[in-house]
């Protein structure tokens, strides 16, 4: 059975889609069977970040029986499989139908990532019903930290058993020393969820849609997170940031 992982945040623009693409690529390179689902209906971007082609069908088409799973999935050599987002939601999008979709997908993957829109709403509630785990993405500033904590408490209210882990993205050590960003401890204290990774501020991240490689430092950060997702015990080393 696949582990279903919801990627979510309080504020937008903190790097959910970037993080989803980079972690799922890292797991794919390690030989895992990975599917990425873009759940950001209307504002999709994960196809660009993954470098997969423009999909004709999306997961809501599968739910509404306009096409089957294989027909909607983009399969690209060396990349995670991908299901595109619809441009909007309709009556077909409900908990029962989504559970059926995931039952069809379950046996084919080790990990299914769901890249969600910012904040918390009905879409998150319905997707969180089918997820075992969640990755909460925040940047190291007070606004994003407070909204991350709010989003996590809403998720836990809906799905009390879900395992939530925190990723701090765009961390800049020199800024944190100078007071321009929060320190890692302050972010963890503010969000109150277990930390599973810190991703540095890195200009190569913006080049992912062009297919450019990430810097060694950024790639290493994602590889550490993906190993932790598979259950490996990777020691946290602040010097690596
Ligand atoms: N660690 C990082 N370093 C530098 N830029 C980043 C980093 N993570 C994300 N970005 C940039 O931030 C912007 C928003 O990222 P995105 O993944 O679209 O956020 P979200 O999905 O949360 O809205 C993108 O332009 C992306 O390239
Ligand atoms: Mg996004």
C-alpha cells in the first residue's frame, strides 16, 4: 500500500510545490515508485516543477469517469508519475469518490504526494481523509510560522491520527544570525511540530522548471528529507546548511 502524504502550509509561496517536486524526484531516483498529485485546482504549477509534459486529463476526470487512471497519468522516464490538477472542482469531488480513486492507485506506488493550495479549506479536509502523513512547509518568519501552526491544528482536528512533520524552507543561516529570519529553534517552538528537514535559500530552486540541476547543498537537503521519509535515521547536522 502507498503512503499518502499531504503537503500543506498556512501562507502561500513558501515552497510547497518546489519541495514536493524535489522530494518526490529524490525518492524516484532512489528507486521508489512515486506519484505526485497536483491538488492546487486552478493554480497548478507542479507539472512545471517536475518537468513533465502538459496533461490532457486530470484526477477529477478520473473521478468523473471521463478517463481511467492510466489515461490521466503522465509517465516520464526517471521522473515520478504525475496526475494534473483540474481547473476547478465540481460535485464529483467528495470524500467517497476520492477514496475510490486512491484505492485504484494504492497498489502501484510506494509514495503518493499531494501538493495542496495554501491555507485550509474543504479541499484539504477531503484530501486529508485519505492521507497517513503530512509535510507542513513554512519559511522562518513570524507570519508564516503562525499560519502554519493554525493550518496544522485544523488538519489535526479533521484527522487526529495523521503524522505531521515540519519542513523549514528558504532558510538563510546568516540572516538568522543577523535577526533577518527566525532561528530554527524559534520556528519549531512556534509551529510545535516535529522537524524533518531544513532547506536552504538557494537560487537554483527557481531554475527547476527549466530542468536545471539543484545545487549540491539543496539536493543534499532534499535527499536527507527523502531518506527520513523512508524511515532512515539521518542525523540533523546544522553545519550542512
Ligand atoms: N529554498 C528556496 N530557495 C529559493 N527559492 C525558493 C525556494 N523554495 C521555493 N522557492 C521559490 O519560491 C517561489 C514559490 O515556490 P512554490 O513552490 O511555488 O510555493 P508554493 O507552492 O508554496 O506556493 C518559487 O519561485 C520558487 O522557485
Ligand atoms: Mg504550489
